[in-house]
């Protein structure tokens, strides 16, 4: 991990924070991401370049069609709309006498809090408003930037399971594979995001010798199951009330995530300001150590700035339970 933090205790804590956060955002590693220590204002936007994979064109020797485009690229703005922070306050005795094991626990708590906010920022986009079952993806011009594809949503953007259906291996092998064909998405490039309950139901029907190894049980990730890129347990797979979301099929290039740090206008007012970067994912978390001389306390904050956007909403499939019948009487 690269760090610009000076205080050794804070640097130790920050390393614990980023290691826990790395483990959490591992669930989103397949999707388009852009993390940087560059500072950005909350509410500002950045452009993520999107390349439409589509299909390859056939070369025509007679027309020499190298100049004919087979796909396009566009820059899609992602708004930095989430600024989570986690602050601990310390008294003089706390700060001077706290042991390394307690610093470790504090850092882990910070990492869980900040990374949980990142996960929620991304997965809360998978909702019936962004992924309806009919209509077209809107095309809007913002400063000359195309925000949408005008592709049709359809019934294939939602798969309904009965209320008694469990999320078994047959659902993945047969139902989800067929749904990919309907939605014209490639299973090998598609991540199956599932709630914890559904992940447990699936694990209960798989051969433990094949799919129940330590990485699956500990990390909640099954690589290559029935031709899918991965099946990933994600407890933050939240949804709006009544939509009964149980899982989602999300192609790797259908979701974009970006992270930045926050400008510090008066760094001299803090005892220490710096960042720590995860060399593997690029995720950056910022730290501020300050205090209140009136209370003789010291405070330490971990924070980050996140934005997320569905880059291809018409390619995402929501897996839901059927709606409960309306009460009678």
C-alpha cells in the first residue's frame, strides 16, 4: 500500500483500513472502475469512457472497409454523490495508551464502514426505475456527451421466481443461462450478484468438493459457475420496497464506479492529512487527524468520495420473487 500519512500510528491504522476495504470491494472487481488520489468536489462529475463491445465486423477485401466503424466509444458522466466518512474521537489516555491491536480494530471498523458505503452506492442502482421491463434507455445530451443508448428495455430485464422457489444450481444452470440468451448478454462476461440467503441456498445444492473450498466460503465468490464469470454474494443488494430483488445479472461493462479524495482547504489545521492506496484495486481512502483543544481530544477520520452509474442498463437483468398477493377481506 502506498501512503502519504506521516504519523506512524495513523499510518498503521490506515493500512488496516485499506486491507479491509480491499476485501469488501473485491465483490465489484469485475466492473469498470476509476479510483484516484486526485481531489474532486462532492457533487462534481467525471467522465468514464465506455466502449461498446458489440460484434466484430467482417472484413471486405473489395471495399477495404477498415474505415467502417463496428462500435463506438462515448464518455459517460459519473457524479460524485456519496461522501462517506467514519470518525473516532480519542481522549489523551486513549490516544497515548492505545495498543496496536486496538488500532487494528479501529482501522478495520473504518474500512468496513467506508467500503460498505461504496457497495451501497453501486448496487442501489439496480432498481425498477433504472431497469424497467419496457421502454427505452434515454438519450440525453449533457455538454455534448451521450448518456444512453436508446436500446429497448423488455420483459427479459426481469426474471420472476415463485415465492417458494429456492435459488438452486438448476436456477443458475438453466434459468439464468436462458435469461442471458433472452437479454443477449454473454454469461462468460456476466456477474451474478446474489443476496446472502440466495447464496446460501445455492451453496447447499452444489458439490462441496468442487465449489465449497475456502475461497468460496470465506469470500462469497464462485468463479466460472456454469459458464458465468462469477457468482458473488453481496449483502448490500438493496432494493426499493416491494420489488423483492433476490439477484441480478450484471455484465462487467454495464456498471461504472469511480472514487476520488476530497479537497482539504486548511491542511495546517490538522495534525496529519494523507491518503492510503490499495495497490491492487487502486482504491484510495483519505485520513484526517485533528482535535479540539477545548476538550483536549483528538479525532481521526477516514473518508472517500464515490460515484456510480449504470453504463448499460438495458443489459442488466433483475431476478425477483413474485409479488405477494394483495390482502383480501
